[in-house]
C-alpha cells in the first residue's frame, strides 16, 4: 500500500475498533486483515510521516468515532474498542514523534477521585489526549486528594483532569481544588472535571475551569485551552 492508502486503512481500522489482525471489526468481519498495529508498523517502515499517521490516521479516526457516538450509532464499548486500538500504538509512535521534533501541547494529570473505582472514561480521555499531542500522566483510580495534590507539586502539570462516576465521590473534586488553593498550586493549573453525575453547574460551584460530558469534549476543551482549536486543530 502507498502512504495515503495506509493512512486511510489506519483511519478505517480505528473506526472499526481493530487493534490487530485477530479482531473482527465493529461493522465488518475483518479477521486476518491487518489492524491498527500492523498498519502503523508498515507505515513507519515505509517512512510515512509520523505526524500524518497521528493526525490523519489515528486522530481523524477517533473524530469519526465521536461523530458516530454523538449520533448514537456507536456506544461506550464501541468507543472503548477504538480508543484501545489507538492506545496500543501510542507508545510505538512516541519516540518517532520526539525525533520529528513534535512538541507537546502541555502536561495533563488524570485521576479518578478517592473511593471511585471507575476508569473506562478516564482511560479513553487519556488515550485521546495522547493522540492529540498532550503528555499524559495517569494516577489511576481511587486516588486520595492529598496524593493528587502531591502529584501536582511533583509533576507541575498544565492541566488536571478529575473523574467521578458516583454522587458520593463528587465531593472529593471540591476537596482537591480547595487543597490546591491552600497550597498555592491553583493559579497556573487548569482543572477539568467529568463523569456521569457532574455538570457545568457543579464545575462552576467547586471552582473548576471546565466540565466535559465525554472524552471528545475533553480533547476539544484541552485543545482550546492550549490555543490549538478543536480536536484536529
């Protein structure tokens, strides 16, 4: 395949949620055909620019997944499959991105707040942020407030993303922001929150900079804050 054909195939296989040749695909039975991992390796071997693989293949593929999700043609498991396909190749691409001199849009710290074990949404956000050009540090699930603040002190991120999927754990978002303020760590940090029980009103109430309803909104918001426009800007 030519470079442009490989980019198109990568984009299509992201849309199909196919990590490798053993995956069927969400809409077609494609077992045996190369998936995202194989296609990206071939593209690298053929010296296809890494920026093109990332922007026109992976990121554009996830944009199309987002459009299907918005139209209710895709659901959370479909979105997760696509994100996992992208996530599988990001480590492979990172050294090439550094070689090409691709600069990071900023450092993003992610955490699911204390006593909340949910991580699917956070993981999708992390994968998509990496694909959009951010450096991501994921602290994991059920992270105590003090540990989040300590990580902010250590990592000095530009952005902090907090996730909660339970009404009972939302309060830890406010605790985190309050402690950041007490420690003098809030002024240069953008705090973005998300999760089913959260809302723009809640974000405003606790002093967060933004609320995002899903991973696609999170990437768009981060891009806007970084001065890069929308998800592909």
